[in-house]
C-alpha cells in the first residue's frame, strides 16, 4: 500500500453545498434529459396530447339546457314558453320623455358638462344620443318652443324693451308713513 503523507488540512469531508439557483438549474437539466422521445402509448390511441389535429371535446348534454321546464306537473310546455317570450311594452312618447327627464345618469352627465369636465367617448356618445332623442320627443309632442330658441341676440332689442317699460323709480323708494 502506498504511503499518504499526513497534512494538517483535512480537505473536504462532506458534499459541496450548492446555492439555490445552481441546484434549480441542475434539476431542470435532469428533468429535460429524462423526457426524451414520444409519449408512451399506442399510435392508435385517439386521446392524448400528441394527437396533431383538433380534438373534439364531448359536452355533457345535461349541462346548459335552455329547454323550459314545467314547474307544475299538469302545466303544458307551450304556456311556459309563451310566458318566457313576453317582451316589455313599448313606451308612449310621453312616458319616454318623462323617463329621460328623470334619468340620473343623464342629469349627472349634464351637470359635469356644465361644470366644464371632459367626458370620455362612451359617455359623450351616450349623452349625444340621449339628447337627440329628447329633442325628437319634444318636437313630436309639440313641446318645443321655436320662439324661445330665437331669443333676441341684439342688444338694441333689449334696450328698446327697457325704454318702453315706463318704470317709475318713485314706486320703489321707501317712504315713511307719517300718519
């Protein structure tokens, strides 16, 4: 047997400690090396990941049925279908105008516009459509005042109305009653 010279430095006793990243990389290499080749099974198997073409998934026919169900045993199916198909009645122009004037969203958007806020596209488009419909309903019902829209733009017209009013400033003065 050969002689080994003794040293004071014993060397490595245990296995070298790896850091977390190096250990993870080693495990990943090992995992990839293990997974070579095709998936196990017969080439005639239709199921599996390596099928190539689009596989059709069978749906459970019990899920998502739209067929109306009679809640009372003697009830016929046609009555159930008729009740379900019923649509809300169309509003009269008066009702639609009242609904538009009481709409909270419309009121808040109009307040924002008056305050000078900028609206996003969706709100601005909805506001334009709603105001156009409101204008149509006013015209249809005859509630739109053409004279109110044609307000005097001239300052001269306002001045002439003021001069023709014949106001007596004495009637607005406070007089003490001395009786």
